[in-house]
C-alpha cells in the first residue's frame, strides 16, 4: 500500500488499491482466490489464434471461446446454429496461442440440454480435441443433471444464468432478465445450486445490478457479469464489440475501447486507392 503526502493540506492520503498478485498461469482455483482477495476478474472472447495471442498477451485472465462465434465469425442471427465441431475448431485455434489465460469453451446449443450422457460426450470432445481448460453451460436446475455428469468426469464447469442466448426463442427478446421477484428468486436458487454441485464460477448476463450484488455476495465462487453491473466479481465482453469491429450492436452495457470498423475500412480503402493508382507497391516494396 502506497502512502502519498499532500503539500497543500499536510494530510496523508492512502492509496487503497492493493497490488495484484502475478499469476503465471490462471486456473479455476486462481479465480476463486481472486474473488477472495477482492481482485476483479477480466474475461474476453476470442475465436482464432491471432486474436487470442493478443488478448492473452494483454493480460486477460479468462478467454471465453463463446458460441457468439456464431454471430461475429459466421454471421448468424443467433448463437443456435454453431456446431460442436465448429466450437472445437475455434477452441483449438485459441489454445495454441495461450500462455497464461484460462480457456473456457461454450457447449453449443443441442449438445447438452436433453441428455446428460450426450452432455458428457460433448464436454469430453471439447477437452480432448481442443485442449481447453473448462466448459460453460447455460441454464439452472433444468440442466443440473447434465452439469453433474460433466463435473463427475473431472471437467470444470462454469454456469451461465440470467439472459441465456441459447434460449432466445423461448424468451422472445434480449431484454433484461429477473426484474420480477419470482424470476429473481429462481435465479438466486439456481446460483446456489450451481455452487453446491461444484461449478467453479458463473456468468450473470443482463440482470439488475442489485441482483448481481446479492448473488455475488451469497456464493463463494466468482460471478462474471455482462450487462449485470459493477458488483460481479469480474466482467466479460465480446472482443469484436469492445474493439468496435461490430458497429451495429450498441447495448447500454457496452463500452467500446476502439473504433476498428472505421479504422479498418479507411485502411482498406486507402490500399485499394494505392493499388488502382499504381502507388503500391513502390520501388522500395519490390525485389
């Protein structure tokens, strides 16, 4: 803890920030330790080798190989079309780039909901064929047996409550979930259930900030928020949204740190102009 002296008031001011522990490799246990130390957890998506290498090198704690690849990589309207084989392909690409981050892979729609045995087979394929460290499963008590079957095989599971995009046709909208008392009560019960059966953490998506605070304080495992306020133990965003590559998507919770859509468009347009005008390549750019 650093102490700073003010020459104007003569008072001492304490900088209350605590130096972060340096983790050479982030594990599921690391995340629980970070929650205990009140250190926020950073999580971002990645779907390919080059992007994952940048994200990992920047110090992100958890990389989610999300089924959001269905949207940002393949152009689908929802996350539902992406397959298990495609998720394994993306996860394998990410794994090859990583030196520090924990890699969590979404189990895609249809690979775990109806049959716990199928859920286990899907999770085993992801772990064996991609080399990832954990899987993420959407839902609460309705997928309890599938989660337990995966956990019993020694595979770490991260839960996902609130807005669960794989159930978008059930909800019919991407609006905030658990605003009403009954749904909030169910979510809190599901969060406690996920902790009890052995999940190492959970994503809370698009729920009221007050509910996030209540859930985060009621469980010993870390909560990762997206559109769920500042009281979660960590935050996650889709990398394409954070960097401004996707420019049509503008939810309230999103903070854009760059505007790559415009920057990339301008760069590519300049390249086209240079080729057309015979400016590229010049004499210094040829052999």
